[in-house]
């Protein structure tokens, strides 16, 4: 078995030099074959992963955050290559769910929105706009720990509801929503537990709809989400779905695994049992914690 480590050297606040030393030590102490690659530009991790997508005896480790992981997933979807995760980003939302699982090897579902795979959560609405607006504060070189908070405040002040059409289960309706979140995993936004019962291998999305409300009530709903009590709100509704389509006359911002794109039509599909996760907690703990 060969181990491939794809490292995003600018993700999170981890000591990347220590992580790299620990990878070398672990691999060499255990006499394992390995290579290390560093991402240099957007979608570089996808390109690296694609080079190994046809291999059978390879484990590719994502060493970064959810964005790095998403790029690798888009290179490995439907391949037989195993995927490992070393959570070295700032959010690490996918790993928050993964670390609670005891199985070492797990075949999981993926989401597909238009032509982009997502492993964790995709959404539209105010939270997707927060993801997009975070780029403003990254470019202004705000402290990494403050970027998301500033983006939330900025988005709250600027947010306007959008007319959309939603279709699923042979139903279709025109509406406005605060949030529509299509969940394969449980967490997003750096630890918000939006889908407490979501599972990576149950062949369903947990889809959450947050209804239009006044701006005065949004902070209360966000606070309930922080406490994972949002299902108690009359503004929140949940469905278990395998597909959902959303379209509008104007571009919709869609966030997926912390990345985003815009389109007038979004088609979400669940692709079941499509990627192999290698959940080696001993390796992960060694690489992240050894001093």
C-alpha cells in the first residue's frame, strides 16, 4: 500500500512543519511507502488526486481543511482509491462527524450539485452568502479566526431574500427561504451541528428548510443553531431526500464543503456508496499531536 499526502500549506493555524516531520517519522518508522505533495493553486489537489484515481493500492490523505478535502473528493469520486483525512484546517467539519465513527474502513455517499461533488454539506441562503463574503475578508487579510464572524455580520446587514423554485418528490413550489441545507454530514460553518442525525452511509440527504423571517428573528434562530436546538423552531422543517432541484431567474449562491459557486439552476443528487474512507485514528493522532 502506498500513502499519498496532499498538504495545503496555508490552511488553518496548524504547525505544518511539525506535521510534515511527523508524517516522515510515522511512515519511515513503519516502513511504509509514501509521497508528499503541496497544493500551489486552486484545484491543484484535484489534479494530484486524479493522477492516482486508477490505482488500487493507494490511500490519499487530505492534510488541510474542508476545501482541500473537497478538491480531493472531486478527483477520487467513483474510484477505488481510499481517502484519509488529517484535519489541519480551520473548520474541519467533515472530520467532526468522521472521528465519532469506530469503523476503520467505510464506504460512504457523496452529494453532487450540478457537476461538483460534495462530501459534507451544500446550502443556499444566508449561510451560503456568508461563505462567499468570507472571501472579502480573506483578501483584506483579516485574522483567520475573525474572518467568519466579520462575514456573518456583513452578510446579516446586506442579506436580501431571493425568489426561488424548489422541486422534490414530484412537488414544486415558488418561495423564499432563509436557508436550504442539503446535508450528508452533521456539521458546517466551523462546528454548527445542523443535521444531528445525518449519516454518511444511509443513502439519504437530511435537508433543512429555514423559512423567511424578519431580520430581528434571524439572530435568535442562529443562536438555536449554535446550540443544535433549531429543530424546535417553527421556522425550521426537515425532509429526507435523495434529490432536490432549486432554480431562480437570477444566480443562486451555492456553498458546498465551504467552497461556493453561482448558477440559476442547482440540481442536487445523492450518489450512494461511492467513496472509500480510511479512518485510521492512530495515524491521525500521531501526525497531529506528536511534538
